C-alpha cells in the first residue's frame, strides 16, 4: 500500500503568496532531498499550473507521507492551503519488454 499526499493551491492567493513560495523553495528542496535519501518517496511534483492546481507526492507508506508533510517547510511556514494524505493501492504493470 502506498500513500499519496496532495497540496492544494489557495484559490484566493495573490502574488505575494507566490513570492513566499519562491523564497521558501530552497528550504523545501533541501528537506525533500534529505527525506528522499531514505527511499520512502517515489515521486513528487506539481500539476500543470501549480498556482491553481497544486502538487502531489507518492510515498511508500502513510507514515512516510505524514512525516514528510509534518516537516515540509511549505507546510510548516503556512504556505499550503490544504493538504491530505490518501492510501493508494495501485495495480502495477511491468515495464514493456521485461515480461
């Protein structure tokens, strides 16, 4: 079972909010890079327009997702409008040619 974390964008955020995100990004990235060394995050990224669509990450467990969110500077500095963690039980397919 995996876990997916969603960060929803604030629909009412103005340009100053975006500037705070830009200023906080280096701390977020450093935290992410350190966290990723443990192998618990599989993928992370923004949707097409992060200012309106937000972002998501896939973790190996709910515990890892919750721990990441709890320490992420984007979250701890109040820049995440809303976040949620959902358990995810995907159907996985082997890469083509590796059957």
